[in-house]
């Protein structure tokens, strides 16, 4: 549902207090419609091209409409994939008892809670204080059959199945560092999405930093400070494609099941470098945030090396695998990376530790020495003896003068890290407590 009138009418049918709150915000002009002209200011705020704007529709879904599972089939899929996810990833679930309802749930295991949510998919009248999210092999196989690989793709996450009870409020957060496609397999969801403008990203970063100090949910009540938000309703069978780093929040009008996957390309990787301060602030709000940031840094280095220098052949050949290696094209991701590097180097240095900083310098030095000609590809300065002087030139002119913060180097983390979004292993079963209140929604007049 793409027009303001359609969204308003759907919210009115819900009858919930929060839906009425959203209607009042719509009436006060706080959100614009999803459907607007290509040349409109609302679209241009998201970015210069159509790809920068969120897209909603059945045609963009990676799932075949004729193969979408029924509610009964969804239950069977979840009951199968949930224990397999736990067995593969180990004991990683997180559960917080619902606010004000501790007495009834304190003796429930997280498995009991998961099964309760799944077994009550058909009972839309149930409003729960928790949601469940886990990786689904069945949904992943269904998605892959029709997934179209984008240009310069580095990594695609495994499909995650999220079950959100009716009237669940997802607190304000940012979309992933890649392009996320979320297909609604069942239910009805209202989304509010803001463009990742410098203003919005800075506001969200400040909110993350404030939240991390005391873990006070009220610190995320900052949507009144955000600009250019659009509101839409996603219906069953529709897919929502969300660009990277958009601030967003959502509210389920019915019990909903979402199948989501994120694709990271060379272009989104480069844009991610410009959001390093936001990511650093975000990791501080996360459970096990230090470990997640370490794994993220490992992926950051791995993919930078592959894009700039290729990777060694796993079969022992002396030839490099250039599958992900970027080539010079006008306005391509390599040219963009070279153009922005000096503006992001301080932020990147602040996010990684001294060991990773050494690796980063090595990656760039190998690339700059191996590039044709005597010029530095970042600044075009002539370096007459590249093998002897290029590293010094990079450190002196293209690396941060700030002292790199002490932190665990990513080279020492668990084996098997691969792909941007090395946090795949952290997307194992996770049950989140979600308070049914306007405070967590953080949408204010």
C-alpha cells in the first residue's frame, strides 16, 4: 500500500493505540508517501538513482509467487529449521522476559517460547512481548532458485526467518550495510523509512551513543529529529527492498512472518566505509558488540584485499583469483573508493586495532605498488621508486595521523570468517524482548 490514504485506512482498521498514534503523525504531515514522482524531493533525498530508493512489490520478490508456503507449511518449516539452526550454531539464543510479565515466563525455556510463537501463527489475536528470528535452510533454498545475482556482488547472507506477533513494534535502527530484501510470507506490516542523509545518520549515531551509556530506550526517541521519512504498508507476498543505512522502524498489524536476506556489493561496501562512525556507535549498543565488531573488521579487511589485489588460489596455484578484483571504470566502485579514501581514513583507523591497521597498510601498499605506472592511484603523485617508497608515501599521506585505538585484532578470531557480514554466525536463533509501547517505537510529534 503505497499512498498515504491507503496506509491511513489500513491503520484505522487496526484499532490499536499505536496505529492511532501513527495516523495522527500522518495527519500532521510527519511522513510522506512511498509513491511519488521520480523527480520528487522525497526520492532525491535517498540518493541520485532509483536504486537508492526503497522498493515495494511482488515482482521484486526473490520467491516465486506460486511457491509461497501456506501458514501451515510455514509452521512446519520453522519447526524443522529452528532446532537445526541451534544445532549448527550452538547455544546462542538470547531471551529477556517480557516487561511486567516475569512471573508467567521466568520458568519457560527459550525453546518453549520459540515453539509457542510458531505454534500460534494462526492465532492472530495473540499479542506477545517477544519475537523470534533464525536462519532457515528451506527458505534459503526457495530464495536461491529465483535470486538474480547483482553486479559486483561480494556476499549474500543466508535467509533469515523472522516471526513477529501482532502489534510488535521494532525499535528505531538502521538497515544493514548491504541491500536487504524482506519478503512478507504472512501478515501485514507498516514500515517507516528515512533516507540515509548526513543529518539523519548523525542523529542516529548520537542516539546510539546515548543509548549505549545507560541502555535507556528513551534515548532512541529521536524520530522527530529525522527528515524525509516515508510510510508504507507491506502486504502478504510483497517484497520490500531497503537500501543500506536507512533509519527505519516497523509495526505489525497482524502476526507476520518475514524472509530476509542482505546482499553486499562492491558499491555498498564503499558506501559502508563512509558510515564507519555510525557502525562503531552501533556495535556499542549490541550484546557481544566487541566480538561482533572484531568479526566485522575481519570481513572489512578480507574484502578490501580481494577487491584491490585478488586472492590466492585455494588449490595452490601461483595465479591469483580475480573474481572480486575491481577494475578501473569511469564512476565505478574502484574510482569511488580511491576518491573517498582520504576522507574516511581517520574513521576507519578509529574502528580497527593496531594489528588490523598493519594489515590495512599492507593491503593498500600491495595494490599501489602493483598498479601500472609510477603515480599513486589515490593522489596521482609520482613515486619514482615504488617498491621502496610507496608504503612510506601511503602511511605519510593516506593513513590517519591519529593513534589507533587498542583493541583485539581480527586475525585472532574464530576460523571460518568469510564474507562481508561475517556476523552470519551471530544471526543464529535470537529471541528479542519487544515492549509494546510508543517509547520503543520512538515516533514523536
